[in-house]
């Protein structure tokens, strides 16, 4: 089979089998819909509740994208600072790690209390904390991965620090940064949802996490599943967009995205 | 003209030694003068410190003893270095790679476009300006690397086994190209190799080095007249020279 067809057909077949199995399970075991709704019922609910869920999705998406943007700007800047000053890196990197390994559900309540009137900001900060580390770590690694001989060549031609960064370290780091970005995209979404879970429902402009919580309280399982489905689709879409972006930016030279040999 | 011993040195080493922090003594007591306009080969077994010596000459690492004496001409920005691997920037086109040293010197694109075009043409790279390194063969990548070293019109060109990874056919052709360019432009060349045949074919002088710690075992002028071309490779006086130097090298290893 053609590799390209396989790439689309194979996961599609798995998905189809999964949905069929799910449907069969619900029918044969006569599962009540408040335990496990069948796929048809979920699709129906998604169609009916879609418009109302979409508003919440936009809220979640806004937090996610803002957090990702902040992670790119602050994470990238921090990584560049690290390469310019070893002392700075030594003194700050451990704290970046601490922030990374502390579970976000444990920090989120504090942040939400400290920023109590600014819900959007508090959720954004939580999502940012989850998302920024892969960008810092990967970009730092990339900035320090410049070919040793190229570094010597730049020195030989009297390159300034700025030139070394601009023409050597940044281009070297780009593929690493993009790897970090793809990981962070998914993490930002997770961060945004988890933070909202911790914050609890309430307020008007709430995101998908609040819809999921509500639906759970009211045992509206079909609606809960519909929201979950929407969330998963969003995660996949973010990953796809970022992958496409990587492809665009480095496909002309980097091994990881080169087309198969002709 | 071709680097007889009387020429003023462009750079000289005075009792240079190098001991790395790891404790490895790579070089010991190297005295040598590189005559302006000469084509000098450093010939020695693997690990004898040839690359280290070249990096000291380039000023990339300091010697731990002795000193580097610069000649009258100012070499800053006029030094070309070619590494064993092509060492190109994979994200940049051939043109951008060759433009790099000029860009670092603050030269504008349009001011140097003609010079870059000429350099690329002289190495047979015309038409490949927009290609990326991965689209080139190993030999072509090496040519780009040489073009990048030549585009600054270097006074001193340092080459570290530039053709070691190439097949013999390509290597011969690049040898001849290099000689032709050297004769046209009157640079000084220091060429590291462990091929006796290559060094005899190219050099006006060969420095044979001992195993680690590297010392200069012999300093041999090669009095085959330039221009040299492919026909020389089969000439009896060429093979005679090669035999003599091979003999010296195995003596050095003993
Ligand atoms: N940065 C370094 N730190 C420690 N030891 C080094 C370093 N660079 C080279 N050496 C050691 O110095 C010695 C000479 O190395 P060098 O690379 O100059 O050899 P070479 O003659 O160029 O060998 P080859 O022909 O294989 O390239 C080797 O033993 C090597 O292990
Ligand atoms: Mg070497």
C-alpha cells in the first residue's frame, strides 16, 4: 500500500473499529446513557449543544494561545539570556526545573487566590507555567548545539556576540525550539483546562472545563463526552498547526522533516 | 616565486608546544617559518598534532609554551580555514554560505555579489548558488567550503585534510584546481594531510612530523617545477620523491 494512503487510512481504520466496539458494548450491555452514552448519542449532542459549547471552547482557546505566546516569548528570551551568561543559567535553571516538576494542581489554587479578581490572568499564568519549560529546555539545548567548527570559523572572522547569535546559534536552535513548541502547544491546553478545573465553575466567561464539570454534576454524560471530544479535537488541531508551521520553517534543510529520498 | 627558503615568513612558530588540560602533550618544540607565497604541507601520522598545530597558527587556541610570531602583513580577516569536513551551515544556500565571511565583516550583499559570483565560478559552482548543502555531493560541498575560505582573498590559507573524505578521482581534480588557484592568487598555503602522494604533488615544501608529541622531523623542499598537472602523477621524478618521503615517514614511525 502507498505510504501516504496508509498514514491516513491506518489510524482511520483504528478509530472506526474503536467506535464500532464502543457502540456494540453500549448496545449489548444495555448501558444507561448516564454511565456510558453511545457514539451516536454523543454525536447528536455535539450537534445540538455545539453552538453553546463553542463559546466556552473559545474561552479555553484564548487562554491556551495567550499562554503559549507568553511561553514562546519568555521561554525563548530566557534561553537566549542563558547562553549569554553562564552565571544566569546556573542560578535560574534550577528554579525553572522546580516550576516544571511541581504539579500544576498544587500551585494553581495559590495563583488563583493571589490573582483573585483577574480570572483570565490567573488561568493564563497556570497554563504558562506548564507550557514554558519545554521551550526553555529545548531552545537552550539548541542554542548550545552549534557546530564547534562553525563556532571556530565565526571566531576566526571576528564575529561579534550578536552575529554569533543571529547567524549561528539562532538558526541552529530553530528545529529544537519548534520541537519544544509542539510539546508546549498541547501542554498549554492541558494547563488551561486543569487550572479551570481547580478554579471551579462560576462566572460568565468560562471555558470548556467548566462545561465538563457542570455536565458531570448533572449526570449529563452525553454532553460531557461532547465537550471532551471537542477538547481532544482542539488539541489535535493545535498540534497539526504547529507541525505544519515547523515543516514550513525548516523543511528546506533539517533532517527531521526532509521529504523521503527520491 | 614558489616559496623558496629565502622569502620572508608570513608567520613563524618559535619553540611552540601544546599540552591539553587532559594532560595529553600534542606538540613539543615546534620551530617553523611559513614563507610568504609558499605551499607548505604538514605530513604526519594520525594523532601527531597536525590539526592542533593548524589551530595554533590560526590563533584559535593558544600554545602552552613558545610563541607565535606574526610577519609584517596584517592577517586579521585575511585568513582562510578549511576544515576536514565541509562545515557548511545547513540552513543556508551555497551563496549565503560563501557570503558568510563577508557578511561578518559588515560587507553589503550588492557590494560583493560580483566577487562571490567569480569565486563560485572559479570552483565550478556556477548555477548552484541557490542549492542547499544537502543537495550537493561531498566533493561539491568541499568546493563550497573552499570558496568560502577564498572569497575573503586570504593571505594565508589553512587547510586541514580537506580532501581526506573524498574518492581519489575527485581528490585529484580538486588538488589540481587548488594548485591552479594558488598560482593565480599568490596566497600562502599550509596544507595538512597524511597522504604522501598528495603532499608531494602540491607542495613547495613538506614538513614531516613525528608521532605524538608532534615535532618537525624533516623539512624538505620539493623541487618539482610549477605549474604541475595530472601528467606529473606518472612522471618518474614524482614517484621518486614520493618514495623518498614515504621512507622518511616510516622511519619517523619506527
Ligand atoms: N581539545 C583537546 N583536548 C584534549 N586533547 C586533545 C584536544 N584536541 C586534540 N587532542 C589530542 O591531541 C593529539 C593531537 O590531536 P590532533 O587532532 O592535532 O591530531 P591530528 O594530527 O590532526 O590527527 P588526525 O590526522 O587523525 O586528524 C591527540 O592525541 C588528541 O587526542
Ligand atoms: Mg586532524
